[in-house]
């Protein structure tokens, strides 16, 4: 039997999708599930941190501008608590070179600009895999 046989399927990657827009979360989560990912969802950074503490994930996708705890604050807290190994992909509508540089310096692993398509997310997640 090969490692990809039905009796030994590849492990599903577990993702945490953090965005205050429920519609965006629902659409992206559906597309990512169709690509074989297991997707947890959170509406803000505080909820995301709670979920990360409860159960680990393989990567996080986080919106930058959210109420309660925004993406920048989430990244800072996640890095303090979990270290640098967790891939954190920022999904944002902010498209400025200085903002991109600041996010990467602040702990983001990569940045995708909204509107974003699921194949672009999948490609970026694959680049971030160890």
C-alpha cells in the first residue's frame, strides 16, 4: 500500500480563520474545506487566542482590522505565547508597502491582499509549510 491509499489518507491541515466578517469566514472556510483543510473559525483576535490555547492548529489566517483585538495585537500575543513556528497569514485590504513591511517585522509569516481567492491562500499556505 502507498502512503496515499484510502486506508492511509494524508493528514488534513488544521487552520484557524480569524475575520470579523461572518460572510467572508463562511465563504473562505467552505473553499478551504473543499481543498481538504479542516477549518476552525474566530470572529476576533481574543476568540482566536482562546481557540489556539484549547487546540493547536497548523496555521492561522487573520484579518488585520477587527474589533475587540485586531490582527496586529493577535499576532503579537500569538508570537509571545506560541513562538515563531506557527505560520500566520494576514488577509488584509491595506495595500501599502510600509504596512506590509511592518506586519512582516511584527511577526506575520505572509500577507495576502483582499479580495483573496482560495487557490491563492492554498498556494501561500503550501509555501509556509515546514
